[in-house]
C-alpha cells in the first residue's frame, strides 16, 4: 500500500451468492463491526437483484456498492443484460469488469473488456478491471506478457483524465477459490508490473495514483502480509467477503499503521 498517492480499496465479490434475505442478515451483522474504516475504502460487489437493497442497507455507512459485470451498450436488444447507465442511476459506484469467471464461462474477451471499461467510465462508474494468468501460463513463464496484453487492451482508448477512476485487480486464476494464494513477492511483482505498464502509457503521476488490488484466496491470515507490499493497494475478496467477521478482519489488516 502507498496511502500517500492512492486509495486502498478492500472490495468484496459475492459472485452468485446470497439471497435478499441473506444480504439483509449480512448488513445487520457487518454494520456494527464497521467502526469507521480509517484509511481504506470498502466496497461490496453483489448480484444485480440485490444492488438496490444493498445500497439502501449501507446508505449511512462508508460502504460503497458495486456490480459484478455490465454490458457495454447503454440500451438495446440485449436480453438479460444490464447497462452501466442503469447501474449508475440506482446509485452503484463500482463495477467489476473482466473477472476470470466471466472470461471463462461467458465469453468475456479482452475486446469486450475494453468496451465495458470505456462504457463504465462514460456512465460515471469506477471499473475494477481483473487480469490474471492461469497456472499453465505461469509455468510457461509468460505471466507478465499476458498481464501486459490484458492491461493494454483494457486501457485502449482510455484517456489519462479518466485514469483516476480506474482500479485494477491482479487475480491469478490458480489462486481464485482454491485456498492457494500468490506469495506476497509474486503479488508485488505483478502489481508493480501493472503499474509500470500504466506508467509507460500515461506517465509517473497517473501510474502512482492508480489502485491495484490483489485477489485470490485473500483471507484474514494472509491479508496483512499481502497488503504490506508497496504496490498492493487492496484486495478483491470472494469467499472471505461472505462472512462479516472475516471481511472485517481483512479491512482491519488494510488499516494497519
Ligand atoms: P476468492 O475469490 O477470494 O474466493 O479466491 C476472489 C475473486 O474471485 O475475486
């Protein structure tokens, strides 16, 4: 983390978990734990159907609400889809784009990621752009080549002045939901690499202001060590964000002195 130049953001990614009833129960248990986060911003990305309830439930707290995906068009014949404008209109602040599960199961490509990033920014949302390699790619030694390609595609056509709103999440696919975490050195190496790519494109001032999270089995035990790395500015948390006490422990790790 480097709080001098950029925000630390701890974001939960609920994926396809929690009914409306469970969302309410989570808010009831979690809000009392939230003794005003000192330095980090807290975000909860929840299923579309629970967005409005979550926004209402966390209205008087420091928690911002995010969606887990969006379409790249603002309106049209796209049955089952939700546009960035629709999300913005109900008070959504963040949107996860290019999560590996969407790349794997729903045909998300680097081209659609780029379109969605531009559409989200246009609508006034803050994209959390996910990038990350598979185990095979890591073993082949092409991690940084792949990450560089993903980052440059995602940012194609994004002007420097919009970069203040962009968040990256480095999520090695082999660490997601597996209980296997990247070492803090591995996380730092790739997060630093992402910042270098941003620096080459936009210059040092923009690069140092961008929040770059790590995601992949982050939990209360490993969060402190990962977040102590200079270029790891937060976490995108799946499993551990479903439990109020565990999610809070990670937030506390981000509020370390
Ligand atoms: P995990 O998920 O924390 O359960 O590994 C992270 C993510 O997919 O964003």
